[in-house]
């Protein structure tokens, strides 16, 4: 990768503006964009992004699919619990899977909601999309 003095100058300016915003008390995050440039994001523009240590899904609708799968698992285990096929006692151990899927659905719904709101704000403000990692 070749050294780009223009990019370094732009990055230095972004870092300077970022530090000034932090000094004013704003909550900002210095991240690379998908284009590899640095950008100072407001806290409401981040949502979630790959490489941040949490999800490896990059869109709100992708997280929505995971949410739907978790809901289906939770509902499926409830059906198994409430309607025992053999007529005997229900398999109470399945409550662990039900609780896990329910908590997973709650968590993924929150992530999808936050990313949807952040994407909408980024579009309104003309902010570039965050990249897949933190600052270089």
C-alpha cells in the first residue's frame, strides 16, 4: 500500500476536529469508513458494525433475520413444551433453549433497531458508512 499524503492530511484534520468535539463534551467515535478514510461519528450514527467485537452481520435487516430465527426457535420450543406428543410429562429441560432463544431475540431486536435508526441518521446527514474495523 502506497503512502498517500493527501489522505494523511485529511485524516489529520479529522483527528483534530474529533479531539475538538470531544473537548466540547460531545460523545464521538473515530472510525474508518468503507472507503478507508477516517471519520468522526456521533454516538447516534454508529449502531453496530462488524469488527466491533459484537455481531458479524453488517445490516439491520440481516440482524432482523437472526431475530426471526430466534423467535421461531422460542415459539417452537414452547409448542414442544405445551403439547407433549407422547401424552407424558413435558420435557422441562427445553425451557433452557426457550429462555436462550427469547433472550437472543430480545438482544438481536435491539441491535437491529439501533442499526436501523443509525442508518437512517447517516443517510439524512450524508455521513459515510462505517468500515469493518476501528481506526488503523
